[in-house]
C-alpha cells in the first residue's frame, strides 16, 4: 500500500486563503495567536511526485518569464 506524503504550510494572514486553495492547499486548522490580534492558519496538501515537481517548476518558470515581458 502506497502512503501519501504530505507537505505543510503555516500562514499568518487570511488574505491568502483563496490563492492557497487554488494551489491545492487544504486548510486543516485555525489557531488563535495569544495576543488576540491574529490567527495562525495551518494547511496541508499531498506532496508532488518527482515528475509533478518538475512540471510545477517548469510552469513557474514560464509564468515568471511571461511577467517579465
């Protein structure tokens, strides 16, 4: 049985929720910060395979090049 490997992310702002969701991140927990002014957002998503990583890296490079034009 193949086990899923996960990658994790912690964010301190709610502004990123939509973008991170579009990138495949799943919000798993919201924890209040002791000062009461903010929350800490915890995300997870399946870690990409080697071939998926290469594809994602290539996509990022193409998008960056397009922005520089």
